[in-house]
C-alpha cells in the first residue's frame, strides 16, 4: 500500500502527495514513477509531490498526519 495524501496549496486548496517505501533491492526514480502515474491515473489524482521514505509512521495503521509533515 502506498499512501496518497493531500497537502496544502495556496491557490488550489490541496495537492496530491505520495509517500513511497521501496522493497529491498528495488529501485525507481522520481521521474519514472511520475511518468508511470501520468499514464495510469487521472490528471487530478496525479501526485505533484513524491517522497521516498525508509518506513511509514505507524501505530498499527498509517499515521497520515505525520506523513503530511514530512518533507
């Protein structure tokens, strides 16, 4: 599961951000991931911000509030 969250934007209200944790021995660039999502999701769902993380903040479920603070 890859969490998609909304982050504040001055004129739009919110933009889409995705937080990605890669599996061991897997790699993908931000550019490649961005190109793939442009081909597979609607324009309003396309993440404008992509962040790679080593682990997601969790207490049994993903803490989306902490994800929006990460940069």
